[in-house]
């Protein structure tokens, strides 16, 4: 345990030195339980593993659900926390060390992004987190982000408080520390109820730097004299979705996740395709506009492995994986609404981006 222009002619874009390691929009999964069991041993839908630590009375597979959100989201992951003060819950995919080892040389930043639904007001003390764990026998939290349903900060109550997490050394000891992401201790980052937001964080394996981004915050930490870096050089081993029970908790709460992606990059690309280091290999997408199908062509010998399609709000609306890789691929978007979409094309040489219009 553990503890991814707008004309009738071709458009081209450039490859970035980044690549998708894992991704999931949950639309290919069947509504219902995700997990097969709660031991963290037997994979469930989509290869997801689930594990419950001891505690709480709601410890069934039904706490890890695929539900229909509808609209632009389709299916999403619904996570139910413990109804007690103990009973943390974990969900993850295996295989991260292998794809990380196979990444493009120089892509030493691992980035994680996801959509999160805050849900209604609740008295629950649950918090929901996403962690990157190190590939060690006793894993460390290399980087993470969490949302506490309710928290008391400087004697004041707050709801949906966003915090960053990382492993540092300080007095009184070494361990996982939380980082307030607001402008001051008494001004935390809080999210409105019943709202979808997109957030992300990253860990730089070379330097140990951690970054956190989302609505109203863009923060990073590289260590200090009081908090020296102790994680530089550690490789990522696993990315977990976690429901923390909460000290003194007696009420279960629910949150939702969607459009999860983990990438390897050589520069900061969190929540954006801008500002990336590019090379000159061009991608073409045609015909553009299209009514139902289009072709992606790398215009070189690079092999297309996967294409992720997102809408103007950054939400993943389609994931296409290719078993027989080639330098060209046809994609059917007859099931999508009319509009402009962004393409993220993963190849054996890296990741490129482009756009397509459906009319």
C-alpha cells in the first residue's frame, strides 16, 4: 500500500517535452462500484485498487462509486468518507513506476491535475486529498493537495479549505506537513459549495520543489533553513485519491472527482498548455472544421499512442487510446456537442497539442 487556425485547412502545433503517465475521465467505467474488494490487491474497474483502513462503520465498496454527473462531465468518481473518526480510504492505479521510468529524458517534474466537486454544506470533518507517494518501502508524500470539509483556523471556522502537502524536515521532526495556500494564516483558500473546480500540483524530482495551483492560488515551496529539502532525488511510486476520516468526526461526507491526469514534464505546465518548451515537429488535424471524424497526423515518424480531447473549460470529454500505434490516427467525435475542442496527442516522442472545431 502506497502508499493524464480555426479554418478548413490543417492546423499545426508543436510537441512539448511532456507526456501523460496516467489519465481517467471515468466515462468508460460502468455506473456502480469501482473496486472489486477493499484489500488494495485485486484491481477493479479501469485497474483501480481500493483500500480501507480500520474504522468507521461505512466500509463497503459502495463508498467508491461511478455515478452519472451529466452535462459536460458524464460519469465521475464519487468518494464517500468515513462516518467515524477513523477509517481512511484510498484509491489508486498500479504501474506508475514503470511509465515514469519510460518517460522522455529530462521530464523530471510529475504533475497531477483533477476536477473536484465541493458538494453541499455539511458538518462532516472529512477531508479529501490527492497524494504523490514516493517509490520506497516506507513511502513519503512527495506532494499533495487536500480539501477539508470543515476546519478551524486561528479560532475561526472555514469550509472547503484547500491545503498543500509535502514531506519536510523541521522541528519537532520529519514527516508530512500541510501548507496554507492563502495570503495569510487567517486567510485560507476556501471553495464555494456545490461547485466544480480544477486544481493541480507538482513535484520536481531533481530539486524537490512542490507547486500548487487552482482558483485563487499559485504557490510553490523549495525548502528553507527551517524546512530543508529532504525529498530531492526520490522517484514517484503511486498517486492516491484519499478520504481522511477527521479527528472527532461522526458524519460521512461525499466529494466527486473527474478528468484526472498525471504528466511528466521538464517545465511547469500545470493547468495550462502554455509556457512549455517546444520542438519543431508539427501536428496536423483535418478536416477542420469537421462534422464527425478527423485525422491527426504527426507529419513525421513519431507514433501516436493516445489522444485526449478537452472542451473550452478544460474538461476531458473523450479519451482515445491506440493499440496499433502509427503516425496518423482517425478520431470519431460524432458523439460530442458542436464547438471548439483542444487535442492533447501523446506520442513516443512526447506530447503535442492542437485544436478542432465540430460544426
